[in-house]
C-alpha cells in the first residue's frame, strides 16, 4: 500500500469503532493515533495516560498539553507496577508486567465508561524489537491501528508532520526503568536519579539522550555528532558536577554514542524469543 492508502486504512479502522480509549504516552506514535481517532470519532475518544515513578514529570506534563491541543478528553490514571516484585526485580520481560498493569487498569476504565475498544501506538517496526509488552496487549485485546494499517515509524513521523502534530520529530522516550540493566532492581531512588540527570542534560539543549544507571556509575549516551561539543562547551564538566550532586560517584560518557535500547544488547536469542511475534 502507498502511504496515502495506509492513512485511509487507518481512518477506516476508526470508522469501524464507536468509542475508543487510547493508551496515550505523548510520544509520536500514540499522538498520531489520538489525532486520527479524534478526526474520525470526535468526542468518542478518551486519551488515557498512566502516571507512575517510571514516567518523567516532563513527559506527563507534555501529555496534558498535547491532549488539550487536540481537544481530547484526557484521563490520568495511577499505576503501581513498582509494587509488583516481578516488575521491580527487573527481569528481561519487565515491560510485560508494566503493560499488564496498565491494560488491567485501562480495562476497568472502559468498562465504567462503556467504551468498546482499547488502542495503542505500536507500529510495524516495533514488531522486530524486544517488546515483551506486545504480549500483554494481545492478552488484553488491545488493538494496534498503526500496525493494522501497516505504518512504519518513518511513516508515522511523515503523517505527524503533515498533520502539524508537535511530536513529529520527537525522540523516542521509553520509561525510566529502561535505563537500569536487567537483573538490577528498579527502585524509586534509581528512577529519581535518572530523571534528574536526564532533566539536566535536556536543560543543556540535548534532545536525544539516555543516562544509564549502573549502581554508583552513570553512563551518558549522546549522539556521536554531539560528543565533541559536549566536551568543548564545558557540558561534560557541568554534567559530572550535577550528576555527582544527584548521587552518582562516577560519571562516564559512552564513546559508542546514543543507541536506543542499548541495554538489550546483552540479550541472547532465547531472551528475545516470543516477545515480538504478534500477528495483525
């Protein structure tokens, strides 16, 4: 299908629904889903955002602004995945337990509001990555309209730009727990340290970044093209000072640069098996 045909398919999917709840993170994917759902269904759309310690406050505020801009009703629900030992122990399928918690809560919302469908922002490129949360979506009967219409990540960005959505070039921003290596417990203290550290780097003007939490060491990932300026502009020294104030004893910069999902590099084929095999 052409890009235009995929967009028409996406609209037609929502025409088949009466009322939908969108699992809304404020990222480029779920924002496009919310925008198109609003175009088709109008007030028959509810955006639902999960608030938890693994969601940076800046991202929570962003969801409020975007939902208001799109004119969508927006509900913020509290999730408690950190109280689940199967999540907090940080196994390789941590995301499954997080998404299960989200969709369990979302199912209660749609039952109370007589909403027929739950949808998320998964696109076809997500199917080839380590995504344990896809299994949780299947188990909860969550629809993935972007996948069903055949949207790649690039097409999501292209259509977001055509629709003048503010997220069209927004970098991916997975939850803060993804900065902690598998097998190392997820704690409130670690999540807070990561959030503060990344907030500081963002305040310096960086958009694409990660701060990985390795015990008493922070590992900063920035795009390779930003590394020279990071050192020459004095940002490295400033980051070292600030991150030590936050609680890290050592601060390093990864010379391989920014890699989305770099902590997944340690996974073998057995770890990955089964998590991304979802049919649409």
